[in-house]
C-alpha cells in the first residue's frame, strides 16, 4: 500500500501542470489508488484518460443503488396525470387511433428530451441552474425551472392532502359519499343517477353524493363565492397538508440516501394496486363496454389538428421534462452510468403505465355507465373529478367498499408523494449546488423549502381554495414549462453544440449518440417545442371551475405568475452581459462559451463564432 501511494503521488505531481485547469487530475489519482488497493495493474493510458467527469465534485453523493435512481425517475414521471389525463385523452381523441400521434411525438421529441436532461445532469453533476456553466448566459433557464417547480409544489401537495383526507374517511363501515343523509348535503343531492333526470321535480340540477362530498364535505366550496371570498383554511385539510409536508421533509432531508429508500414503496405500490383494481374491474358488469369505448379506433380523428395538439402537449407534460427534476436526479449518478438505457427504460415504463391505467379506469367507467343506464360519455371525465368523484362513487357500490377505497387512495397517495419529492428535490438540489451555504445546511434549507410551500398551499385549502388551485394549475405549469424546455434544448444543441454534447456522452458511456439523436436535439425537438408553445398560446382558454368564470383580474394574475418564471431567462441574460468585463464582443464570447473554455476566449478562440459550430450535427 505504501508503494502504491508513493507512485500515485509521483505521477500526480508530474501530471499537475498539464491538468491544472481541469478537475480530472484529482479524480484520476483517486481511481488509480482504488484500483491498486484491489490489485489491478494499471497502464499510463488508463491514468491519463480516466472515465470521470471533468467537473465532478469530490464530495458529491451518489445513489446507493442503481434501482434507487430508476425508481425515483419512474416515480416522478408516473404521477396522477397518468391515471386521470391520458385515458380520457385517448377516449376523447379516437381511442386507439390516439396512440399514433402519441407514439410519434414520444419517439421524435419525448425520448430525446428525456435522454438529453439525464445526460446533461449526469455529466455536469449539478442541479438545474449549475449545469448552465456550459452556457453562462442561459443560467436563468435553470432558475426559471426551479421557480416553476416551486410553484407546482404550492398546489400539487394539496392533491395529496385531498387523497389523505379521503383515505382517513375510508376507515368506516359505510363510506361517507354513499348517501345524501349527511350534514353537508344539499336538497339537490340524489342517490340515483338516471338518464334524462339531471333536474329534480322543481327544476333544480341534481348532484350525486360523491360530488357533494368532494365539493361540500371536503372543500366546503358552497361557503365561498369566488376568488375574492376564499375564507379561512379548513382545519381538516390543513392537518392533512401538515402530514404531507412532514412526509416530504423526512423523505428529502438527507438527500438521495433517504429519498432513494422511500421510492421503493411509493414507486412500486401503485403498480400493485393498479393490478388489483384491474382484476376487480374486469369482473364488473359493463367493464367490457368501457374498455371497448377506450380502445375503439377512429382513424378519421387523425385528420383533426386538435388530436395531434393534445398528443404533443401530453408528451411534454407526462414525462416531466423542463422541471429540473431529471437533471437533479441524474446529477447523483455515477459518471459512467448508461443514461441512454435509463432514458429508454423509464420513458417506456411511463407510456405503458399510462396506457394500462386506461383499462383500470374504463372498466370502472363502463360499470358505472351500465349501473345507471347512461352513456359512458356521461361519466367519463378527466382531472380531479375522475379520481375524487367518479371513481369513489364506483368503489362505494362494491362489496367491501371501504377496503377498496383504502387501497385506491393509498395508490393516489404514493403516486403523488414521489412526484412531489421530485419537484422539491429539483428546488433543493438546484439552489444548494449554486450556494454553498445552503449545501452545507441542507437539512435546514430543506425545512425552509417545505415550510414555504406549506404556507402558500394554505390558500388552496380554504373554502374557495379550489379556485386558487385551478388558477395555479392553469398558469403556473403550462406555457412556462414549454418555454423553459425550448430554451433548454436551444442552449444545449445550438449554443453549447450538439457535437460537444455528444462528446460528453461518449466520455460517460463510451459511445457517441447516433445521428438520429443529434438531429432530434438540433432540429426536431426545437421545432416541436416551438410548435407546442405557439399552439398553447393560440388556443388559450381562460380557466373556469364548473359554472364559475374567473374574473379578468384573476386571469391577469395568472399570466403574471407565468411571466414571472419566463422573465427570469432574459433578465439574467441581461445581467450576465452587463456584469462581464471587456468589449461587447468579449462580453458575448464569455457569456455563450462554457466556463471550462474561457481560457480559449482569452486567446481569441471562440468556437461559437465559427460557422462550423452552428452547422455541424
């Protein structure tokens, strides 16, 4: 051992002058020492070209197991929208025909963007902001996605609190949304759902016990008249929110060492429950009709632009790109990890989960439609109404309904928790990597982040909280995410350079990405994202909840929230240009050149100022 240490020290001092500006040197020496301890004979070429990140931090923690990372990514990407959004879109847009545009956009845009974020985080070993040392002028993109993740936490945690409230309410002999004999029920409540019977004897609109339980028993929506009359936070939902925040904190406070263990439960439990619900659902009367409606193929719908637009938007949001989560998670990987294989596995699991959950959902919807003698279209809906009204109503009619309700809401709880953990990790890792003070006090910083989200989430658990929830859902996580991903892919593929990015991947995995991936990153994905951004703005519809139409000031507030994250990109770019020394040309050169190449800028070599940089693929 002493001889090994001496040889390493000698070689390190010899190589130091050549490697002074590169952090590869220390990591190379560490690799030699480890391998000599295991009796491995090394050559000079192994020492001089170790497969290590040129910017790898010595104390960067890594996942305990590869499975921890995969489950974390799958748990984040597979969230509640896989259950309430994709099946409905498939049913609405031509059934099985919807898979054509969905899979097309998945292959040409979804998987390439997913792969790009995993590789970006793994090579640079930093959070969403720190990775932009590859193009300092775009560091604002990182701060923008961190801010978006924080906004999402304000309302996403509330969905988990609703699920927790329902879970506690399910531990009864009779589920509280079964009949209309409770204090929160109105005279309009009716136990029966029948065709042509939407109005009662006096002409008033009928409602179901499940709908009234959600809106009156849980949300207390009837006690609010709108956004200008929110009322106080409801103590029941606030208590559930406190439990959610506590669960998030103790899952995140020690970093990936703790969160990587939690996902073994939260990422796998939904699949066990979905399989159990599928077995139960296909045995129900009417289940076959529901599944047939889900899969019925209408290829004529492919001629409608709205079908392709829905598929494109669903791809962007279902994979979770543009939130900094994939970058944060992959930054804790070992440098030589095969991120390409990870991208293929996780995106495939995500799509298969979305598709298979449709069988679960529509088997129960078919059962409900037959039970009440109504068309499936009358019971099929997406959003919170599906999982907090329609599905609980179906479960309440089954034998052992309380048991099935507990199982279902445990699934919702686990689906939500690991997605919320991902969003919080994006914020924590992104800022802690930027500011060493936060990194040194991660546990305290994590506590401050979850407390901040808790305090602002209180607006969503008031009497009119569903209006705040709808406003945030509509604006905070819409166009701004698409804009962030667009700027991200432009920064990586054009400013940093798709050729250089491919070199980085080859350094990690030993293989350069094929021409297909390079073309997608440079041309297809930017065009796809620009198309989706333009369409999302052109087809904008003001938010509404039921019959409530949001006032103009609420829409203005919503756009202000969306603009607050997007504006970070140009504001930071202007700040960076103004703060750099030198002439305008020198300022631009330093701003768009990776920090590791600033020495070349000093000597006048700026590859971004050459035509070849912009044309090479």
